[in-house]
C-alpha cells in the first residue's frame, strides 16, 4: 500500500515554525498525542504522525489528515490477533519496515525534524535514528525511565535503551526528577528539557448514573498491567477491618494486558468479592467518562511510573487521590495531604491505611494547579525544536 502524500499546513496566528514528523509506533499515548498536536499547531508548528492503524472499537484521537499508519499493517490495527511467537516475529519485521518509511519521509523533507514519543525496540530504533539524523535532527520524549515500566519483555525491547538516550539530539522529560536521573545515567544535562504533561480532557461529560450503592467508591482505571499494582491493592483491601471494608467499594477497570486469574483467585481467597469489582473490558470514551465521573477517589498503587495519562485525565475532577510516591504523583500530589496521599510502592499496609483514611475526604486544593496548558506545552516544545534544528535544516525549510 503506497504512502499517501503528506500535506503540511501551518496554523494561523504565530509565525510559521518548523514542521515535525512525530512517531508513536504502537499508539501508546493517543490522547497525549492529540493534545500535543493541538498545542504545537497553536504555536505555528506543522505536525504529522507516523503510527499504526486503529484497532477494532478504538476511537480516533488524532486528525485523520495528520496520520500515516505505517507501522504493523498486518499484525496490528484492524488485523490485531493473538500474541504468539509468529505474530511477534511479524511485528518485529513490520517495525523495521515502519522505521524505513519514517526514514524516507525524513529524507524527502516532509518535516524539518523527527520526534519519537517512544523507543519500542531500542536496538533496532538505534540504527534507524542514526540514519534519520543524517538528514534531520531527532528528539525523543522519555515518558518512562524504566522501559515498559519493568514489564517482562524480550531482550529486543530492553537492550539498547540507554544507547538511544545518548543517540538523539535532545530529550524531553516530564519532571525535574527524570532529568536528574537521566543526567546521572550519562545523558548530557543540557540536552534534556523538562516539559510537564498537560491535563487530558474527557471527551464526553459522562454524567454519572444515579448511584444506588452508597459505599465509598475508589477506582483504579487504565490498561491493566503488572506495574499498576493490582496485587498490592488486593492485599491492602484484605488488611482492612471488615466493618470498615463494608463501606468501601474498589473498582479495578480497564482493558487487561496481563492474565488476571491469580488476581481473581486472591480476591476470592481473601473474601473480597463484595468489596472489589474487576471489570477488564475495553471501555468506550462515554463509558469511561461515566465511570470516572462516579468515583469518590482514585488509586494508583504503581510499582514504576514517570508520567501517568490517567492521572492527567482525572486531575480536574477534584477527587481524593491515593498514589505511589513516584514521578509525577510526587510532583502533583505532594506530601502536604491537601489533595491526596502518597505511599511507598509495594507497601500494602500503608496502602490499606491510606484507603481507610480516604473515606469521606474532600481535597482542600486543586490537583491541576500549576499544570501548564497545551498551548504553553506546545510553545516550550517549539523552543526545543528550534534549538536542535541545524542551520542546514533551517535553510532547507526556508527554501522549500
């Protein structure tokens, strides 16, 4: 299937800035991608995305005219199937093919620079980045300091991550702590910019249905993965006094990316069937908004994280937040007890205490105070782009 021509247009208002090809192969962060696009366009940056096609029941976040679905045409998107060895091999091959298309787009001067949102297969990405940099500068956003947040993945998905960090022209992270960590791992401090993650709006207002259950509702929402701490949350609930537990309803909801049989067995073994609801379906935008709008509090017992899209989705709902003392949770919630409580990752006893103390709690401040809007995020990102553009690249852009 030939790649459709890419039409690059600049937003009205600010002086036209650089054009950028953004790369999110697996479409890990579609809501973030869409919000970043809006912020960049508001600052005169022309954007285009290289990613995959949508899977069944996925709703589009990016504008159709801004997307080239160059990754995983046979193994993902509408043809997404199982997770066997043959499919993984096909997906690895298609990843290389997609990177080849990204290189062609860079070579054909569709954009002034290339901005990777993720390094999916670092050892393969590293070679592609070297070739792209022969034509265009490369920026990388590091959303997570630990690849795949410690998920048990194959060597191709782990090996070479630090080499990728040193191979690009510039890195964007979301917190000061992340910049300090990367600098400590040998990345040039001057080649790292901190640009916070912005709030993500719920697409639907999601007016919550009338609740007949008056228990205190605590929700863990998002793609259910090992690092999300489901096991710690179950153990914490099991430690609660039965009388207190009777007034608590914990909902674990989202598309399951890991087997949940052991979690279900543990819920039964601890007698938590009436306390914990496990809903592992993929939620539509409307169903998600309705569920999140019904929460009294949210819980994030993660074992590893740097930035959290779900946190930025619920931050404006003004609900009590319980989270691990990590990354953006530490930055946004803090330790003053005004908006929520932080606990040590993996500490079920501390999490049980935080759950008990959350009942009836109303935040005394706004979690989104101080979070920049997407126009400001787009402005700061444009500054990074202009910093890395070489005089040769700028000359190509002016002459085009």
